[in-house]
């Protein structure tokens, strides 16, 4: 099956600034693909080129096999879009907005089922401007779904939302994905990418600098997991022989085992505790995450 | 052109107009109050080219002009500028809605709102002052439609040129207020200083109100150049809109 979105050597320049620099990308049927990077990295420019809002200086794009330059009208019929920093008419009600937007499309999802999917039923008659940020964003996502699109483009769907609303949005996107939709989302929250995305492309200064599953990206660091615990009367040297342990460090908060295979090491650690008669307390593990990946690749924190 | 989308958008925009206290005041309430107030205070016959009608009847064409002006300058221009500034236009742009459908829907919604304002004038005028139209109704309707097209084009032009919604409001006030004063609505232009008179004559509201008044009083329209003047403003508004319209 051909990719839902395919980009080849996309480049876009504004004056001296190369916003998107030779990006090639494939997004496959049914996946949630995350484009992750700091503000100004080129995420929005890239997504808006794919949506047909901006014309690339160089490179080729295919969306559902169609060319945005030639078949823009057909692409618009078949994609759902959540833009950043846009709005709908402030005095329109949620229900009115859905009724309006669905008229623009050939395929129309019944308004009632959308209200249900997004749990917006009790706000159906509320004016858009009166809604909380989370509800406004949910309405905007509902509007992206009115045509039952094959692919969804969500530009920073949770930026500016409080943690609770963010979690609700994650659950919602999970439900939407289960309906077989392909989703391209951008975010500068690594946690969000880790939680939601099947694959993640890390973008910085207009270039994709890494692309893999979240797990694959973390593993690519060769990152070790740290197992920290306290125990009385334990022989640190003996722990060194546990499989996959690379280092044992005795610190303030107890002993730290660095391991390349967390599961095996934990099992053997418990067996060792039984065999040598020591008690493990305050056990926790610390693993590398996408923030560490970004830090390692760029030498910077993602939010600075 | 998607007819269902056109009607739905026009209908929604009409409802949104009706939810705006500002627009309800300027397009529906103010013209009626203006005609009613001055019609009641100066309750005497007005003679216009040897035809006499009461004061409210004399003010009716100007009130229609105010309805059209307010809807175009306060409704159309600020809606357009606000929608651009807040990203509503950009959001619509990623839907299959086309520019002609969008333009027509916005125009249609204002045209329906103007129609409501004019019907209100006739309703109150008829009940309170027994206003009459001595000329031809089809001509009156045609002049109203021509005036709507011209002013909506000018409103769209301001909405397109203005950098922000605030700027659109300021430009609108700078044009709307003096024009109501200078355009033959209640004070004959001949009372103004002679240097100001040509400017008054050239303003788009003057030919519209004059043509409407000629029709209401049933006197011959001698000055067909007024149609040309309106058409000229229609072209100016349309060209500026097409040239300067931006989605974001």
C-alpha cells in the first residue's frame, strides 16, 4: 500500500531563513506520526505545505496519492485539519459550526455522532467564545472530523491546554486512531509524542534529525536504565555479576545499577536478594525518554 | 459552486449578524429611530420637486441609505477584518469552500440583513407615518440592490485593506460618520460651502439617497450620471477587494 503522505526533498525558505530543509518523509496507513521539535523548528511550515496552504520552493508531496499543487480541491475533500492559532466565528454554537462545516464536504458524518464521539453533547448549544480552551480545541478537532477524512493533520493539538484537558485530548486521539485514521500531529511535548505516536520524527532547524518509534529512538541512545534501591548488608561487588549490569554506583539515595536490559536485571536482582538474604526497599527505575534523545542529538533542552 | 454550502454559510452569517448588538443597533434600530424621531419632531409636509409628502416619508430614503451603509461598513468590513485576524478565514481556506462561494455567502448574508432593516423601516413607516412610495416599486428594489452591491464592495475593500480589525473599525468610523452627515440625508447639500459641495456629490451615499428619494417621490430621475457614479464606486470597491484580499 502506498504511503498516505509522502514528501521528497521538501524545502521552503523565507528570506534568509530555511524553514524546512530537504525533508523526506513517509506516513503509513493507520499510524499516528509525530513531528516533534522546539518552537520555530519548521513543524508548522512542513505541515502547512502538506495541507496545501503553502507552496514548497523545492520537492514533491503526495497526499493520498494526490499532488497538492494539482489536485488541491480533491485533497481538501479528503483530509481533516486542525490549524494552529486559528478560530471559528466567536458567536457560532458548537452544533451550528458542525452543521456548517459538514456542508462543505461530499462525505458527511452525522453531527450527533460527532458530538457523542467528542463528548460535546452538553455543550452543543454553547457559543464557541464561551467555551474553555479544552472545549474549543475539542470542537476544532470535531470540525476536522466532519468529513470522515482518511488522514488528520493536527498542528499542536494540546498546546496551551491544562494537563487534564491534555490527557482528555490524548484519550480522544487514541479513540480516533482506533477508527483507522492516519494522523500526523506536531508537538513540542516529548511526553505527548511518547504516549501517542507510533513513529516520531524529530525536527530541528528545518531538518529531520531522527526518525523512528519512540522506543527505537530511546534505544538508539544506547541508553541505560538506572535501577535505584536501598538495601542493608549487600555486597556491591556481587551485584556487578548480574547480567546486563554495566556499573554499580553507591550514592546518597542507595545503590544504582546501570543496565542495558532492565527486565532481566530486575529479575536477577530479586533472586540475588533471596539468595543472599537482603531486603530491597525504595526500588525505582529511571529510563531515558525522548527529552534525553533531543538533548543528546542537539545538545539543547527542547524547551529553552 | 456548492449551493448547500453557500446557503448554510449565508444563513449562519446572517444569524451571527443578528447576535451582534452593534449590528442590530446600527442596521435595524438606528435608522428606524432616526426616521421616527425626526419624522415626529418635524411633523410637516416636505415639498420635493413639487411633490409633497410628510417628513418621515422624506427621510425614508436616507434611512434606507443608512441601513445599507451600516451593514456594509460595520458588518462586512469588520467581519472580514476580524475573521482574517482571528484565523477564521484561514480555517475556512483548508475546507473545500471556494473563494467565489465565500464571497457570495458573505454578500448574501449582508444583503438579507439589509433587507430585514429596510422591511423594518417600511413596517414602522407605514404604521406610524403612513409612508408611501409614489414611484415604481421595481425601480426602488433595483436601486436598493444596486446600492447594496456598491456599498458591500466598498465594505469588503476596507475589510481587505485594513491591517487589523481595529484598523477596519477606525477607517469605517472615519468614513461612515461624515458620510451620513454630508450625503443629502436630511440637510440639502446646497447649504454646505461651495468647496465642499462637489465632495458631497461624489460620495457614494449621495447618488444612492438621491435616486431612492426620486423614486419614493415618483419624480423623474433626470440625473442618470448618478447611476454611473454608483457603478464607479462598485468598480473601485471590487477592484480593491480582489487586489488586496488576504486569507491571513
